[in-house]
C-alpha cells in the first residue's frame, strides 16, 4: 500500500491511497484503502489521512474518520488523535500498521505500531526526511 | 497556523524485518522516497493544490516496484492482481475510489476519474474500468505489474500455508 497526504499554501488538504492488497489474498477481498473513513479521508475542517497495514482492523475501527472525529468533537490535536487510534486502539484489537496524517494547520503525524513504515515528510521551510524503521 | 505547505508519503507498513533489510535495499528505498517526495513538493512549491500533489505523488509511488501498488503490486492467491485506490479532496469532501481492478497503469487516476466524471464515490470491477477508458487513462497488461519478488512472496506464502507453517507475522498481512 502507498499513500500521500498534503496541505497546500491555501490551507486545503487532500489524501490518496493505492494498494495491491495482501499477498495471497482471496479474489474479491478489499481492504481499507478505498473505503472513505477507514484507510483514506480528507476534510479541511480537521485533517487528511492515508493508512497502511491490517486492512480488516482499519475497517472495523474506521481509523481515518475516528481521527477526524477526535479532533472535531474532543478538540484533540492531530498527533494525539492519530497516535491514540494507532498505538492504543489498533493494538488493542490485535491490528497492526500505520498511517500518515496532515492537519489543517500543517502539522504532520506518522504513527505506526509495527516494525516500520516506509515514509517521507516535508514541511515548507522546516523539516524534511525519509525513514523506514 | 502555518502558511507553507506540508506533505507526507508512505510506501506501506509491511517493511522487511531489520535482519533482512540490506544496506543496498535500504539505500534504494530512501532514494525512492526522496525522489517521490520531490514530485509532490514541486507541485506545492508552485502553488499547486493539495489534490494535485497527492494525485501525482501516489502515481509516482504506484510506478515504483519497491512498493505494493500499481507496478509491483502483490498477487492474489490465484496469481492475479486486484488493485484498489482512493482520493479525497478536503475542500469539498469530494471523493473517488475503485476496488478490484486490473489494467489502468495508475489506479489512483481511475479513482480521480470516478470522483470527477461520475456522481459516485466507490466503483468496482468492469464499471470502474469503463470510467478509466472514458477518461483515456493508459492501460497496461499483466506483465507490466509483475515483479519476481512479489511472485516469490506468493509462492512462499502458499507453500507455508500448505505445510501449515505460515507464521502470523503481521507484516505479511500488510502485503
């Protein structure tokens, strides 16, 4: 699975995800990537999210929308919301994986609860990098 | 509130275990992430939209066989490819998604065509392929998506399943 999230100079956010799914998956099996609110989500009111990992777990938790809801309804900041869902909730149901998220304020969060996640980030005039583990 | 752009990309969480990751492989992966990050940065630096940035960046990720999407996607147990993709615009909450398709070189472009050329959000199979053809998107045959590494992963997974030795390594579930 691959994905990107962005916040442009006008403050608009967007997300995109694409995947081959799981090795040796049954024909017809679909994971979280194409399901809005599970593996992919974007709203200028809060954030944009693209997820990767155990698709069934991300579907059951509605991961991407859950992050939006915690920011919108509980006033959580992006990283608190994203980490809470991935490190606490996803782990609690035995799911594994990670996600990338950008906030309407330009904040970036890249949590994962497995060995690693291929990732890159760039904030204009600020931090830029790539990492694996 | 920052006025500059922010961009993040991922190539999946099913990373090779540390023990299997050679320095050469790690260097290739970092170089690919760096090159693809620059695709999105170039669009954002000239004032482009977040939507165009994620569209172009995910296309570049799909074209990179190191990652599980587009060229280099994993195989189903039948030895075929079934790809899914999605794009969403935070300005309007417009969204397009496709599932279970094989053919369009860049599945994320088909998802965008669903968003921009139909009243729907999620489309599957042949209907989604019709939208891709109507949008004149490039198609590829099965060989284009094939990589020996993914074929070997399928064969070893099926062999372990048959032998009852398939471990529950979560990264295997990540494709």
